[in-house]
C-alpha cells in the first residue's frame, strides 16, 4: 500500500460510502420510509462504517486506526443483522437484501484484511527495535 494522505483515498472508505448511499435509497422506499425507528437505526449503522474508518484514520496512529476499523467492521455486521430483520419483516425485498448482504460481507472481509495488514506492519516495526 502506498502512502495514503487522506481517508477519502481509501478504497474501503469509498465502498463504505457506497453502502451508506444504498441504505439511504432503501430507507426511502416502501414501508421502511415510514418506519422511522428502523429507518433511523439502519441509516445510522450504515453511516457508522465510513465514519469509523475516517475517524480512525485521522488519529494518525495505526493502533488507534485498527480499533476504529474494528468498530467499522462491527457496524457492517450490525447493518447485516438489521437488513435480515427488515427483509423478514417485509420492509425491504429479498433481492435488495441479497445485494446489500454481498457488499456488507465483502467490506467486512476487506476491513479484516486491512486490520491484519496494519497489525503486521506494527509487529514488524516492533521486531526491528
């Protein structure tokens, strides 16, 4: 990985933004548009993915960044769980659920891989001391 200067340049942040936008679109349709509590929780959890990536990056510390990536990964799981309930409750369609699920599972794996990359980098720095 090259030297990233801004969190906006991180591919996982960009993908997290795409997921949040998709959740906004889902939340504006059908029964979910008037289910304000579920709608709000769904949107908040989706936005939390990109926000935690951004916040962690801004601390300029790999250790802190790894912690915030862990929160982002947790938020991706939360959105997956909420989407499951929403499809079962008839608030989103099965096809909408499947499309979102694939993206959420993918970003979770990418975040985990990025966390491992940063942890390995930190471990290499420690072993050179």
